[in-house]
C-alpha cells in the first residue's frame, strides 16, 4: 500500500478532523482486516479496485473508515456527487446527509447500483446507531436504502432484504412505558378522551368504534374519567377490528385478552362495560394482505355493529387512516380510494363524534426523492426528542428508534401496495372529511388545558398550537402530530 497524499480538512464539529488518504487496493479482500470487519452489515460484494479511503478521526475514539471506488466515477456528467462530497467533507450537518441520501435515491431510481453503492460508503461513515440524532436517523435510512437496493439487484449487495427490523412482542406493562416515553401517542389520547367525555354528556349508553394501533392503551384513562362523572357512569361498549396494520408496537396478547383486562378495570371502577372484536369475513384468510382492508370495511354497517338508537356513537381513529390506500381503488382514476370509501362509510353510520389523530406530514408522493426529503426532516423529531432524556445506549431508546426504522424501511424501501405508510398532512385529511360531509368542530378550552398539562410533564421542547379547528403537537416549533 502506498500513501501518496494526506490532506486535513477541519470540520465544523469540535474535535473532528477529516483525512483524505489515497491508497490502491486490488480488491476488498486486500483491505486491512480491521477495516473490512468494521461494519459487516454494510459490506458489498465488489470486484473493482478501491482507490480512495476517507478516514474520520474522532477525538478519544478509534478511527472509522469508509471505502470509495474509483474516484473518477464521481466526476461524471450524470451525477453531481463529486460536488456534494466536496461540499460535505467539512461538515456533517443534516443538509449534507440529506444531499447524500438524495444522490443515493436518484441512483437507485436510475438502476445505477454502482453509484448507489459509492454513496452508501459515504453514508456508512456518517451513520451510527449510537451517535447523535442525525447519525442515528441516517443509520436507519441507510438500512432502508440497502434493503431497496438488495431487491433491485440482489447479487450486488451482501444483505438480507427480507426485513431490516425484527420486533419482539411487548407485554402490556412494556407497552404502557413505551407510549409514555414521549407524548407522540398520549397527545392524541388526551385530546380525544377530553373531546369524547364532553360529547357524550347526557347519554347513558356510549359505543366507541376504535381504529388504532396501540392496543386500546387509550381507554383506561377515559374509563377512569367516566367513573367520576357526576351523574354516574354510562354503559360503555368498545368495538375493535379483528386485525390491525402489521406495524409496531406489537403485543404478546390477543385483542380478546385486552378486552378482558379492560373489562376487569371497568368493573373495578363500576363502569358497565362490553368489548366486541369484529370477526374476520370468510374471504379474509384468502387475501395476500395481512391487514384485510376490504374485510374491515364490509363489516361497518349499523346491523353488523349492532348500533342502538339511544347510544352515542363515537368513532376514534388514532394513527390508522394512513394505512388505507390513498390511490384510486380500481383502474379508473375517478374511482374513490379506500381512504375516501372509509370516510363515506363511517359518515353513513351517523356518529355523534369522529376523532382523527395522525402524524402531520405528507408521505404520499410517488417520488422516492420527495419522500426521502420529507421523511428525513420529519422523523428527525422523535430522534431529537429522545436525545434529551435517554442515554445513547438505552435499550428503551434503541427499541423505540427501531420501530421508527420499521416505518422508514416501508416508506423508502417499498413501492405500490407494499408501501403501506401513506401519511398525508392534517389539513388534507380535514379536507377529505369535509368532502365526505363532516363538519369540523373546535376543541374546547378544557381540552386545550388538559393537553397543555400533559405536555408540562415532558421536555420543554414539546408544545401545542391551533391551526383552525385542529390541535397540533410540536417539537421545537415543528409540527409532529395533529388531532381533529
């Protein structure tokens, strides 16, 4: 190995220097063993010669390295990667990382696996699952891009593309801790429960149709509030679908077991309670999709739900509507999407109140580059929030972030009906609801006060604002979750 030039570039990050060292290797197998084994998950099957090594020396840490193929490949008319690298070598800020992610996405969209690999080498040096929020987020984007590349050209990437996130099943106690880490879920619970409590005043029977992904964690608080109602608690019935989107958090008990636990708590609080799990339709088991959208929609009739004239009907949608496809449900572009069909169906049930809570971001774009830009700038929020109170090697933090990684893989790694994470802005969903005939209602001052009290229990970066009739959870001024 012959070192011909060394150039130091001072970084904007204190204590970090970049060294550019020119080497010549005949193949990856000739690389020093410690370098080849640095991060085996990201090692690619390469036959071309390596000519460039970039070393990032961190004060007090061992040197980490990445390996780039023939540097002349970066100076092509088809790519501005050379310029991006020159602009990034002195810094590792989010804007630089975003540029590199976009270069990789562009290469993958052109089926240029070679260029994509080269960008991944750079990203691999930036990414760290135990680094700062940007580095941790980058590590999940890199894994998602590798997963996508492995499906594009399986022989070019030494990576198991069957799924980058393996999730263990949580206990109910672990799930309770999970939703309490940051107010990402509790914000929606609090806003919804407060609005429901006030909407059902005067009713002796309440029926809640619950569409959510957090296994009824919302309801103990409402049951407790109903038990304290001055006129006495109403009879409460909660109906849930038999299946849910195949996304974290995953629980180690069935829906029926959850219902039994809620029933025991309601009995303890002297609240008459009934829990119903809608049965699968006969054709659901024949579907290739584990989340049977059509089966669920077919059961949403007054007869199937056993609705009563004297009960208040509440429909609660927490982080659920995003999994209903937003594209036309047929060959004709004028056909309604499953998302619109769902809203039409629940409107026909004539509910007293519909609560819709979801993440306030638009990730429906068909363009991979657009989704990467939006997703990177949005999902930085929970990574940054966790940084404020959990150690870098915290198991809780790593597991929470891995669930976000599951989402990133689906948003970045898949297309078509396999891409089920299809978030849209709260303002767009509100307009969909208005188009379906719903009327928007403002949240009361009591609800606003309760949400503010909840946020006071968390880091000071969390806040709340009103956007017309919608409540929006913010982190350092950035929109994160909306409730309407």
